[in-house]
C-alpha cells in the first residue's frame, strides 16, 4: 500500500487549503450551526468542490476516492467535517445509489440540485422494529395505480425537520420473499400525511426525529431500481455510509486529542502521568485508524473489495472516540478546561456505537465474513 500522495493529489490539497483560507474563518473550537454548515456546503458547490468525485457525466470531476477524502480531511481541519454536513445524505449516500440503479431520467431530475446543495435529504431506514435488521421494515407503500401511498413510521431520522426530500426503504409486497418485498423510494417532506416529531437527546439537542406517514404520495417515477428491487439499492447506500469520511474523522479526533494534551500540559494534577499514558494509547489508535482509512482508499481507488475493513474501522473509531471523550471530560473536571463542552461531546460520543451500524453488528460481520466463524 502506497500512502504517498501523487503530485496531482498534493496539488489539489494545496488548492483546497488556499480556497479554505480565503473563505473560512479560523476554527474557534465551537460547532458551527446548521445554517453555517449549509452555507459552507453551498460555497463548496459554487466553487465546484461539492460532488467533485462524481462521474463527469453528472457534473463531477471524476476525481476518485483519494481526492474526495483529501477534501473531507481539509474541511474537517477548519471545523466543517463531512460527517456534520447537511448535504452529506444526498452527495455522499444517495448519489452512489442513483449512479448505479437509477434511470437517466431519474438521475437528471434528482442529481443536479443535490450537487448544487439546493436540496437537503434525510434517510428513512430505521424503524421501531427494524434497526439492525433493516430487511424487517414494516412501512408499506400501496400501489394505487397512478402513485404509491406510503403509511408507517421511521425513527432516528437525522435532519428530517430540515430536509426537503427523503429516500427510504419500504415494503411494497406483502407476499414476496424477504428482500424481494422491498422498494427504494424518494418523496417530498412538505406534503400532507407526514408528521415529524423531534427526539430530545441527552445533550438537549434534537437532531433526530420520528416520522409518521399516512397515505403519503410517492410517484412511480421516484421508485429507484424498480418495485421489489429496493434491497440492492439500499445496500449501495449502506456501503457508501461505511466507507466515506474516515479521514475527516481522523482529523477531527486528532484536533480533540491536541486540545486534551494542552489541558494535560497545563495541569499539575498527580494524575498527569496516567493521563499522558492514556493520551499515548489514543494517539496510537488514531494512527492506526488513519492507516486503515488509507487502506480503504487504496482498495477503493483500485476497484478492489473492501471485505470487512470498513466494519473494523467503524468499530475502531467509535470505541476510540468514546475513550477520547472519557479522557477529555475527566481532565476538564479537574482542570480549568471547558467542562460543558467536553461533557456535551462525551454525551454525543455515546451514540457512536449505535449509528452507522451498531458495534454488535460490526463484530458479527467481522466474525462471520472475515474470520469464518459460525453464526
């Protein structure tokens, strides 16, 4: 594996750093608001950077995963990681499914406003009885001839209260075998029959929502891949979700490690040596996450199978970041650190072993697919 950037990659990194220096104020350590993040996405789009890795046929530059990750890493460096981008559901998750499974008419309708950061999307996958077992979704879209009528519910839907559109996996056949009874659909969020209820988090925020559908209209032209073909479309989305944004997380977590190290240096606590040992262990883990993320990029660029590597990295970064936040809140409580900030980040990190695939599911994938252990 070659971790060295090509001359073209290095040139792009210098280019995006110069653009960011001209357009983004230095990071203050506080999390940008939703409006600020959306404005940043629109600026990226206007400069031609959003969707840069898309095929040229759809307005991208065909830049590939390495330059896409360079962009993510540099945006994270100035406080705007892709994992917090309002456009990520459309640009990073939905678009690969549309490239692979949508008709040209569907692509021409949906992709351009995504690339311009004009439309915001949410992802309707999880349900009260279908979290890790995604194929068990119960929301049903009844074929009424001219359109489908969707009824049911979704849960843990990020930014549903801000999104104009939703992509969702739903049932469309009550009798077909498992996986063949599902369809992947798109629908507007501002129509009658949709109720959105915020889920209050431990931090006091409400970025997740419950969705309730009562005969919500879904046009036939917005069924991607055809009726009964939704599982393969959804798997394209989940594959993109597991593999994107790894280096931007590394950049964000490394910055937090630096903030914690600064608190330790200023401390005279008798626990300082213990904290320094933990910092060293975390730094080693972050280096491993970085190298594994480069491995994912190397395989993706070569068109090779990623196998279980995304599951390993997801499990690794979620547990490492939780340990990092344990340390940050612990040190802040004994020093002059910003205890409110670190406690809030600690609370946020608790969910990282759940979203994007629970830690239990990742361990099962590694055990079964990589180690060949029985179910």
